[in-house]
C-alpha cells in the first residue's frame, strides 16, 4: 500500500510539473545576425527564418529598405527597429520622421543600440545619456511607439556610489518613456547574472536579446571578446530556462535571437538556436 501511494504521488508530481512547464512559443530574430548574407537574397534568407520557426523580426535601419519588400512577403512580424545612435545623441531633429516611418511600417519599438567607446564615460556621462533618452522617449511616446535602450558589457561596470552604470541609467530614465532591451550575453560578460537583472527591473524590460557565451569570458566591460566566444542560445554557460522564466515573470514581451559572430553560415546558427528554443521546457 505504501509503494502504491508513493508511485501515485510521484506520478501526480510529474503531471503537475508537466502542467507547469512552459515553452517559448513566439520568438524572433535580430536581422543584424544575418548582415553578411541577407542583402544578397533577402527573401530566401527570411523564408529560412520563417521555416526555422521564427515569427518576429528585429530590423536594423541601415538596410531596412533593402530587405523590406522581402520581409513583407513573409509572415515575420516587424516588432522592433534599431536606429542610429546619433539620432538620439546628435541628430535628434531627424528622429521624428524616422519614428513616423517606423510607426507606419508597423513597428512597436525603436531601440538605441550602442554607445561607441569614445562616447562612454562614468556616472556623469550616463546621466547625460539618460536625459537624452528621456527626451527621445517623449518624442517616441508622442509618435505612438516605445523606446528601449540596448545594453552591452560596459554598463555593468561598478561605480563607487554603489551598483553599476546600468543602475545609474535606469534610475535616471523615466520608466514611462524608456525601457531596456536586455542582452543576456553581454550582462553575463559584464559579470552580472541575467536573472538578477530581470528581478531588479521588473516591468522595465520588454525586449530580450538571446545568445550565449563560452566559459571563461569576463567579467570585463569593453566587449573585447574573441569571435569564438559567441555561442548559440542552447550552448554556452548561461542557463536559458531560468532566464526565460525570470524574463516572463518580469514582463518581457519579445525575445530575439542574435548572433554577433558565427563560425559559418549565420542562418544555420539561427536555425540551431530556434531548434533549441522550440524544444526547451522551462
């Protein structure tokens, strides 16, 4: 009788866990990953993404016009657009027409993608960036679109006041105007567990960049990592299941696979990541 009860308990527990397990049913690709091949044959490449299971796209403005017609021939939904950083920092007068165009094309988000090393600095520089993003975020709000900032590794450098530069940025930006696109790989390189970032900034991270990193990289704050350090989502040292669980609990809405560097065809790499995400229960 005790054996039967134990078996019943184990079976019931397994069933409960199965019900609790989730899968990431919708995920997208950052088309920057395909920059070396997509301009030559956009439709074939984008159809390849679609066939691999991707349903959303994050586009870079630099080649948007070259791939747009092909993108519209697929079922990939354009969700997010990376635009030139200078539009936030130097050419803000060009921002409004860019936002209007993005809205017309169906994008829900625009992203400030990168701060060049020569434009970086300490707390004062980050506070100035925060002020710039707040102003840009107000313009985005008026245009009916959302603004996010994409991190790399340098934002996780500790500051003497406590915390790190990302904390300074998040503290000095208006949550109603500026969100975060958390790149989990660069957080890890910067010495911070992505799960902790989601827990700390619940409700402020609608977009997520999914990629992984080899062991033994970081912590460091200048993104000088070897090309072979970049890994597909299902490889590397970051445990993806807990990240996805924390991200969804924190309110993340869109997940984009990005591979900055790949040893071979980047589409093959994205296929590998898609296969892993489709099979993962978390």
